[in-house]
């Protein structure tokens, strides 16, 4: 019983932790100024890679920042400060910008690394939780990653500070993307596998359902006829079309359920009475990612889209969010 009674307090603690982290990131965003732009210029001015270093929780943050930079057009590597003294320094080339991440700004492993990196003409960017620290005095550019408090009740666990450092790394990556004109096509090249790469590689025409796979109905068809057609073509929707195959409306499983709830006698209902007129649709040449955004980036998400030829308004078929996530690829079946 005690276990159950403590649940509201745990939820409150969790919400407070997230709110503390969000407030810390917002405060850091308001501190962005010329030093941030200087960091961007320092990276852009060097044709090679970026080296990112940190230990402990900052090391984990550094690895994630490296992954984000790599996938968004900025070559980057993680350098473990301890392993650097045992041969890993060989990954660094002359002039490589080095991003050092530290909450205290006094991390000894990073401080010991600086003389060796200076011999390689490195330039330094510090993402530091203390801008008046020993590391700060060694940096060419300092980004303020300080926080008023951590997210845990005693304010000693690296939580908000880690999130702020990570957010600053993401901010660098996004600003560099903008500076380099990095597009979805570039992103696709770096992500040939996985859901993200697939969504940016495939077109709607590659995964859509068409022809006999789709429930096609006319506006004057009875609701019973619509239900029978939808049961025979289990895609969760029926396209209401004109004799010229123009899209007139869409009927989803939800529309049918609402019709049953609203009407005691459905025998007189037609497709036109329950359909959504002028539904959201997409063209066959759009990227799958665009279809996903149309379905999910809205107050009330939808799970199916009619596919319509933008020039003729002919309805060509349907695409479902299920097909996007389950890996249906008809282009490889034909």
C-alpha cells in the first residue's frame, strides 16, 4: 500500500526533473551570442574534422555530439582524454578544432591533454559549466553550459548540466547544417539504412496500395456496401471516387464507427453521408517522409492518406502509416 501511495510523489519528481532540464536549456539558449558564432566560424574555417573530448557523463555527451555532427555533414571523432596519451592522439591532425566538454571546467584529463594538442596547432571550443575555470582560460571560444541546479532533489547528479551540454552540441550541429546548406538529400546519403534513411529514400509510389488492393466506392453506394468493401480490402479506409476516378472523399474505420454511434438505422446512409470531403492527400512522387509528416504532425493524427495525381486529381491509391513503419516496399516486388 505504501508503494502505491508514493506514486503521485514520484510523478511529481519526474515532472520537476524534466521542467528543471527544460528551463536550463532555455536559459542557455538565451545566452547564445558572439561566442557561439565564433565557434561556428572556427569549425567552418577548417577543412578537416572536429575532435570532441570529455570524460564521465561529459564523455557520453561528447559521443552523442560526434554522432550528430557526423550524420549532418561535419566529420567528427570522439577522443578519450586518457587513451589519447596512449596512442589515440594519432587521430588528431594539424589544426583540427577540439571541443572540450566539462561541467566543472577543471577536468584534469582534459587539462593534461591541452599541451599535446597545442603542438598540433589545435583550436579549442569549450562547452563548460564554469566559464571562470582553468579550462575556460585555455579555450579559444567558451560556450556557457552552466546551470542553476541539477534536476535531482539534492542537485548533485549530472542531469540538467548534461542536457545543456548536449543541447549546445546539437545547436552547433544545426547551425553548421544551415551554414553548409545541408538538405534532406544529404541526410539520406548518410543514412542509407534504418527507418530514417528509408523514409528519405522511398517515394509514396513505392509503398502505396493501388488497384484491387484498395476499396473503391461511389458517393451513392450504401454504407453497407462501403463496409463490405472495406472488409474485403483491409486498409482501414475506402476512397470515394467519381466515374472519372477523381477523389471525392475518404471513409475511414473511424467514420464508419461514428455513423453507427450517431444513427439508429444506417440502412439509408450513403457513402456521401459519412465520407470526409476533400481529405488530406499526397502525390505519388512525394517522399515517404513527407507522407509521414502529413499524417503525424497535426493535432489529430491520421493513419491513411489517399494518393492523388496532382495534375489530373485522379485517385491512384492509399498509403498507410503502417506501411511506412513496417517496411512495405512494392518497388522491390515488381
